[in-house]
C-alpha cells in the first residue's frame, strides 16, 4: 500500500528542486559552514551553520544539526537546531524538528514533529499598536 501523505511530501519536495544552486546529496556527510545565495537543498547529513540568502530545502533523508539562517525553508527531513527565516518556514508531514523557529510565517503539516518554541516576527514598520 502506498501512503497518500508520503507521496505528497515527495512531490512537494521534488517540485521545489528546480533551479537549485547548492546540493548536498543523500550519501554526503559535511561538517562546517554552508554559505550561499539562491536555493540550497540538503538530502544528506550536515553539522554546523547554514546561512543562505535564499531558500533552503531539506529532503526526507536530510539530517541537520545546525543553526540555520535563510529567507525561506521547506523541511521534510530532520533538524536539531534553530531556524531563523526572514519569510516562511514550512514543515512537511515527515519533518522532525528539535529547536526553535523564528519566521514571518510557519506552516506545520499534520504528522510533522516540532519540539521547540516558535516566534512569528513582524514585518518592518508593523507593531502591536497598529
């Protein structure tokens, strides 16, 4: 039997894979700093700091122990560490996150595991007073 939810995750992550500038493949293991501009996709293991002026995709096999600073993030793998996004963080149903998330928008699909604190950041010029 095929799981409808799992197929949705694979399709969603595959659709995002066009025009990828940085790729860490499934069998890769990297420790250190990942800095770049554009779209980064991690399907392997990474430990360290990730700073991308653009979007980060973590595939279903991705395993990160990292401090992450990006524009947007779409996660279907595992992350132990904090995520700071200027825009949106989307946790797909297979995501497993231990750490805090700070972003303008956070979307968590049913089935995703998120153990941490979340903070929705305001747009420039926005305040609670209006």
